[in-house]
C-alpha cells in the first residue's frame, strides 16, 4: 500500500497541524508543486525562515521554512512504550526469509494517532519501508520483541531488536533549534531548485533523530 498525500500551498497551522505532520512523519507524499527531499544533518544556522543544515556529505543545504513552521523535538523513548494499542512509525528492512526487521521506531502521542498510516517505501536503505500503524499485539522475543501492526488495508508482523533506537515526539519551540542540533527536515524541491518545508524535527537531550 502506497500512501498518497497531495500538498498545496496554504498557511501552516499549529505544530500538530494536519498538513505538515504527514510530511514529517513517514508518508510518501506526491506533491502538487515539488519533489520530496528528506534533509538530515546538523544545523548551521536558523535566521528567520532560512535554515542551513550541514548534510552528512559535508555540504550545506539551505531550506526555506514556512512562516509558522512546526518544531518537533525527538526525545528518548523505550521498548516498554511499544505495547498494544500504541500508534508507531517504524522503518524496516526485509530479511532473506521475507520477514521485516525494524531499524528505528517512533512512538506517536495519541494526538497524532493515524498520521500517515500505511506501509510504503522509505530511504534508509535500498529495501527499506516505512510502516505507520497501530500495535495489535506485542510478544517478547529472545532479543527484543515481535509486534503485529494493523493499518488501513493491511497488517504486518515486525521484529524489533532490543538495540534499535526508540524515540517519541513532543511539540517544541523554534527557539530550541540551535546551531549544532541534529535534525530531520522533510522538504519539497521547487522548480528553481530551492527546498521548502513546514516542519523541523530535532534531537533533544542528545537524541539523534533516527528516521
């Protein structure tokens, strides 16, 4: 199942607004006026609506932010928070036996339940997928746990090793996004090559955004 979300230019709402959160947290959107680009790296500067990020390849990437962009802090969570009824997002890779193994997990607050729900391609490896879904059951395994998750139109069984990063999201202030902060920024590339975004996810208290 591929998740399609058409984004048009309109004012960005609060941090958990319906427009920007699906972009930020896993949906594979089809943009009405741009190509999706996920920017990962370290903040060089944030001056008004201009964010400069030093990407992993060492190049500086400039992003134009919406006037009221959402700042979302990525904080530490734990395996104990992945339980029946929890809505999660998890990037996975397919194993030789076709099972799915998680490489990171984002625990959503109840206010974001249903965000970007589905199972679709991601960019953390050639075979990676993103699944945003509700945990139907969780079974402890020798190393971590195995969960069955359900989403509109399907379900998946996913192995979550004990050593994968587990994080949660909390609303924050743009003033918290300082030089040196590690960020994940969902953007869209415009016809002139510029990148635009309505949300910045940044690591807090030493957490590195794993998505």
